[in-house]
């Protein structure tokens, strides 16, 4: 399966534990598709390694961290008053909120290799 919103970066520590980090920032129209991608990745992981989600040091095979933030931007109209030598700002109209979600997965070399293969992550 190709991922359109989640673009993972992969790193590995000296013990062979892999970490895959992805961040996506979308408009309201794209949010359902982003949610679907995250759901697909996490459902796959839970199905392939049932009951194995947890820290490696506690016997888990993999774990994840999912966080989100919603931002509303308000553009500023900027004008320079050359007579007074001052800058004036006036708030414009707020834009639709953008939602930024981050997903971090970490796990054993076996888990990371399977995840990368399943979703075409390099």
C-alpha cells in the first residue's frame, strides 16, 4: 500500500531498535484520508503482532506514539506609514484550521523491516 500523507523517516540505534517518524499537516478536506492512513498502519501492526505492542525492554515487539495539533492561522495585513515611520497591522480573516499529526513507531529489526516492506518505506 502506498501512503500519500505519511512520509516516514527511518533510523536505527546501536542495539538494532528501529524508529519510524512521520508528520503530516492537512486541511479539513484531507483529514479523513490522513486518519485512514494512520488507522491502516496501526491496524496492520496490531494484526501482524497481536498483543506485542509495548516497550521492547518490557518484552514488546513494537510501540507507537501518536500526537496531534490543530492550528488556525490569521493573516496580518501590514502597512507602512511613511509619514509617521510606523508599521501598522490589521488582522485578516482566519483560514480554515490545519491539523498536524505525528506518528512514531519503534520496534525490533523484524518489525521495522516488515513495516517498511508493507508500506514501501525506504
